[in-house]
């Protein structure tokens, strides 16, 4: 395989690798290290079945079945459909997935390692791809924090809540998301994680707080917590930390949820169809499972 760095804060393209074939141990280790280094990897010109997408993804860890239990591939609940397409009056996928800055599964006691997305239909307008995915580099965001803030927050934790992002998306214009049931809310209660997480691949600290799910810094009074979280949100979204993936049909895109934030750009209309299949890989290779 060959890696072509983006030249930006994040991202590399991986060429000469067919993801429909099983990964050797050597290839897996190479990709694992590259994911820690580049944060985002894209594999162009792939042709995969849903089962092959699942098999490639689960090589990196346990796959999550989304708590919403919506838009799953028949027989493969670990494969979720992200799409704005509608057939016979029924949506084929989740149409508003990830449309604001966040880190997937930070609301779970076992956090996520990587997401793996396979682009089957990509909308275009005037020759340009739409629905691109943006990322921010949390290694760099941590490094650039003021030394006194690093010291102050060194052993502090942040509460993350699944319902925060879900309810925000429901309030957006045109949302088709149903309200969470009591059972769904109970299945994903708020959890706490260190605000600075030691990355298990790079061994360096990352800023593990995000606008989508972070609620408060537990060890601080509410007003001070709010001020610092607002500062961190503005800090981590600076343009110098950002990278945007421009989708093409056949792309497989994966990213390191521990070392990045991401945002799906909703700049396409209902008649500009987007159809992507997704697997979400948990970080159980690196962290011990805890009882619910």
C-alpha cells in the first residue's frame, strides 16, 4: 500500500489496497499506526458488499449497533445507512447524521476508536462534491493550549450526554428524527471521561471534549465550567486544525475518533442524493470494558 499525505493538519490517501480482501496482520498494524498518525484515512475506488465492509471494520475492534436501532442493513445491524433518499414515502437512511461538530461515542462508557464509511452515491453540483466531511485535529489542539490551562485541567473530567446531540438535531429544520424513548435514554445515560485523554496509539495527549456531547467539567462550578468549555470549543475548531475530505464514489473513509472531531456538511438538497454505509468501531482493543 502507498500513503499520500494531504499536506494539512490531518489526512492521508491510501492507494493500492483492496479492502474486499482480508487484511494481513502486517497490513493491519500499518493501518493502525497510520490512523494514529494521520487521523483520517481514505481508500479510493473500492467495491464492497455490506458484509465486506463489516469484515474490514471489525478487524479494528468490536462493532457498535447504534442505540437508535434505525436504518440498519438487513441481517447486518452493525452496518447503518446514512442517506437522504426516500422510496415509496419511506426514508432509506438517517438523513442528518453528524451534521455538527462532535466525536462519536464520547457519550458511551466504552468510547469509539474509528468510523468506517463507504460512499455509494455522492451528490455533486457544478462538478463539485457535496456533503463533504470535515475534521479537526485534537492532538494539535491539545498541544496549543496555554500551559496554565493544561495544568488546571490535567486530572479533570467532562460529562458527555447522548441526548444532547440527538435533541439538537431534532430541533433543526426538516429533521425526521423521532424523539428518544425512555428505554433509549436509559440505555445511554450520561458518562464522564478525562478531558485530556492519552492516545493509545501515539502515546500523546488529545483534547477529549467536543461541542456535540460535552455537558460540563465535573470538578468546576457550573459558570466556570461553561466558560472553559466555550473557550475549548472555539479553540479546537480553528481553521489551522481542520481538514475536509472531498467525497468521490467508491471512497472508504475512516477516522480516529479519539484524535479528531468531525462534522458532516449538509450543503445538498433532498433531490441531490447521498447514500453511504457506515460501521462504528469501539476502542475495546485499547481500554478495558466496564460494567454498565
